[in-house]
C-alpha cells in the first residue's frame, strides 16, 4: 500500500478509515494514517492516543512511548494516556519507571492503590 492512500480524503474520512483499520487489528496501517493526522493536527488528543495504541499493539513501543509522553506533556492528567504509558514501560521491561504512572492512573480512576 502506498503512502498516498494514507493521505487520501478529508481529515474526517482519514480518521474514520484509521479507526476501521484499528478495529480490524491492522495496527500498522492505522498508524500510517494516524501519523499524518497527528502531524496535521498535533493538539488533537483522540488521534494521538489512538496512534499510541496502534504503536503499542504493533510492538512499536518506543514510538508509543514518544506519543504518550507528548500527550502527557500537554495534558498531565489524561488518565488513559497515563495508564498506557505505564503499560508501555512495563512491556519494555522498565517496571520501575512504569510504577509511578500506573499508581497515578489508578488514583485518577479512583482505584485503591
């Protein structure tokens, strides 16, 4: 599939297409579409979060971490991004770094720590 496909259509059409690929577990294709959307609209939380999830599910953990940290730099109390960052760090074998993020995510969710 060419990169042109990722750029085809309006932002709303690309967002819908990315979500369809994500739901079909075609995470790399979804990430390709979402990367363009995030570059075009860097302040959109939903697009960046879905991009991070696509990276996570396709084992592109460094990229997932980068997107999640960018999200949390802008919105430090985004609970799902905090949880995902903790899980991403855990999956990379960095449990010590993950622990504070997971505790904070649990606290934000009202779960006992």
